[in-house]
C-alpha cells in the first residue's frame, strides 16, 4: 500500500468548525487579504512609513527580505475606520440583515453576573484603560466586515493551510485558519479587536505495523495556552467527530477552539496586576494544601475553576455552535488547502504583524504575526515543537509502547545490577573501616587517625543507605513496569483523561440563574459604588457630615454592597458565617494586642505546670 501524500492526509481528517450565531469572519486565503492591505514599518519614536500601498501588495512582495534597525516593526493595514455616515449606514444594513436572517448574536446571561464584585471592579478598571490604549475601535471592525463581505462576494471560498510533521513516531497534522479580523470585543463583549487572526489545531496520527494510520490525539489551540490540557485522546467522549473529522467549536469573534459547545469563562491577566495575581494564586495553593491535610488528604473543589483569581479580568468566550458550520459533508465545505511544508516564502520570510500595529501596551489590540512567528519575530512553539506544545513529547506512539517499555525495564535491570555491585563494594569498604577503627580505639596516640576513620565510616554509611534506597526504588519501578506491561498486553486502554489537570469546560448552569434584578445589579453595581463614594466625599467636604464619618461611611457602603451581592447570589448564610469568623479573629487579635504580656506569662506558667504534671505521672508509674 502506497504511503498517502500530505495533502491526502490533510483532506482525510480535515476538521468541521461550528461557529456561533453572529460570527462575521471565517477562514480565508491570504492572497485576497493582502490585495486589500498595505505594508508599513514603524521605527521607534517615528511616524509609520508606508512601504507598499493597498492594491499593490502581493505574497511575493511581502516575502521580500528587509533589513532595518532594532525594534523596527513591520505591519499590514487592512482597512481604514468608517466615518460617522458610513458607520450609521453599516449599522442599519447589518440590523436589517440580522433580523431577516435571524442571525443576530444575543449574549444572554451577562458575563459580569457570573463573577464576584471584586472581579467586576477590576474589569471596570480594565475598561477605563481602553481609553488610554492604542486600540482598534468598533468602526474599524465594521469596515473590516464590509471589506470581508466584498472579498467573499467575488471569491466565496473557505480555506485552510495545512502542514504534516513526522516526528518521534507520530504524524502530526497541523491545520491553520486565517481570519481577516478578530472582533471579540466589538461583536461579543470580549477582550480585544484586532486585524487578522491565525488559529490552529493539531491532529496526531499513530501508524501500526502494516502502515495504516489512525487518529490517536487531537489538540486545540485556545488563546495563548499550551500543554497537556489542550490535548484529548481520540476516543475521549468530549471529542465530537463527523466520521474521521474532529469537530471544533469556535469562540465567537476570538476564534479560539473548543471541544464542546458552550460558554467559556476566560480570565485575562493584566501585566501591572501580575504581582497580585501571583500572590492570590500562591495563597490558593496553600489553602488547598491545608484543606487536603485537614480533610484526610482529599479535597474536592465545587468552584468552576480552582485557579479563579479576582485580579484577572473575566470574559466570556461564546462557542455555542448555533451558527454557520463549515467542513466536510456540511452546507459549506473547504476549498483546496494550502500547504505550509515547505513553508511558502510569505510565511517564512515575513516576520511582521498581519494587521494593524495599534501600539497597544499589552498587545491585545495589536495584530498577530503569521503561522511561524510570535509578535516579536521569534519562532512559535506550536510550529517548532509540535509534540511538546501539546505535552505529547513524553508519550510514545501505541505501536512502540511495549517495545519502549521493555527497553526501560532493561535499563532499570542494568542499573539495579550496577547498583548491587556498588552496594557490595561499599559494604566491604564500610566493614573494613569499622575493623580498622576498632583496632585504633583505646590508643591515645592514634586519636587523630581514629577520628578520620569515624568520618569515613559516617560518609560510607550514608552513601550505602542511599544506594539501598535507590535499589528499593528501582525494584518498585521494575515491578510497576511489569504490571504495566501485563496491562498493555490485555489491550485495555488507559483512562482517556488521566493526563488532564485543569481542563477547560463550559460554564455550568448550576448556581448561575439570577433574576432580572440580579443581572441589573451586576451591570450597575460598580457605577453605583462610584457615585456613592463621590456623594459621601462631597457630603463630608461641604460639612453635611462630620469629617470622621468618611471612613465609617465607606465601611458601611462596602458592607451594604457585600450583603446585596450575597443576597442576589443566595449566599447570605455563608456571608454571615464568614463575617462572624472574621469578627472572631479580629477580636482575638485585639485581645492578643491588649494583653500580650499577661498572655505570654500565663502560657509559660501553663506549659511549666503541664511538664511537671507529666513528669510526676511518669515517676508514679
């Protein structure tokens, strides 16, 4: 049987993508995008310079080598923002189209109602920072939508780019999807908007003895994450398939890839909040360890995610799958794929951004680089390390697992044999040293030599103990490998999700159903708090309230907000219990401060009395 070509493998397993209703941008070829774009360069502390105007840029021109100073940034510009007249016309046309096609996105339950007050406060700060950031405004998203619709009117084809990598016994199929625009913020209340978007997934094939290939694992890129949690085994029930085609649920606007339909709570970390994020994360880890200790080593979290942190900004990634479906056997199918192996010149030589450089200090509004590179021009790990990116570099292909396991057994057996020789030699050395030390005892003039032997005996004894402990470990490993071999020979698969640590799941509906008033409170609570603080400050400033009441008023305001928040979330009993515990701790600390030395003296006297009591009991026994 002849080996299938890369193109045949890509077509055989190409994915099905389900989008959310209201999605405006879908995978396309890069050439029509480049035809609409212009090429620019930005030097530090200088105005951007247009190198190739729109209408003249081609893939060949983009691939031309360019040398420049350090910190020079090359970028594309896809469109210009709409003016007020064209923006109004676009909004009217889009509204009429949505109503006719019943394709309008509805957020449903607000994202702010899904998180606590502290997270909403940090989110408000994030929203304010948008005013000071170089960002892509909503009128740019509208212009991008118009430009994309014009492209599709003349070239209505959905396109992906593929690459096949053979490494360590695996065949990795990489599927890249290029989008003209990411309108997560303006279209779906997300984090950012930016020109262009590159997303991808991996499908890992295993080859048997007859040369037949079958899917073993699949990994979906989701924002900037990497590691085992992005990977699912092919037989995992979470992996939805249409024949041999994996199904992707694409995030609305963000185009992140998910295994299951739903709404995903994404937490974005701002650089200036990183120290607080690390502090809270470490505190959570310590708390979980304490709970495991106090609960017999078992701790089960009922939270949506154990790593939830109030200093990360909460956003919802809508991957409902209720919109357009794209792929084999669907109403809209893929066109002929473009191959990225070997990389075409436009992908290999151009290290700049594939859209507007918005000078965003946290990079969220800046366009991404191409499939090979990060924004800073370095090579993407997902490109250079297809196995390590998804944590698969430590996993052996099924066809070679038994052979590799037996090799490991042989290595351990050799190590055990060498270790036993070392133990025998060290044992002989130790007994010899003890014989010599016994001969040196009770001879005062040989004290120095005797003490040196004692030190050698201590060192040799410790080394011998380490060798024996290693031998026990190797014996245990060898037995475990034998059991593992027996298990593999039965043909029973391992648990499909054993490798997962913090898998990303859709937000559960449990405990998320708030009333209309709860939703309204989540939307206006931060603004009301700001108004109340200003009102309280003005009342003190103009003498309506005594100056000393400012702190009291702020505490009362915070207390009221906490109780209202807990009431909407049906957590008043929990809040009251927590408040009681907090007051008890505060009272204890106050007593400790006020009566520190009497408490110390009484503690010492009590400890002394207890020690004497225990010693007297021992005498009487």
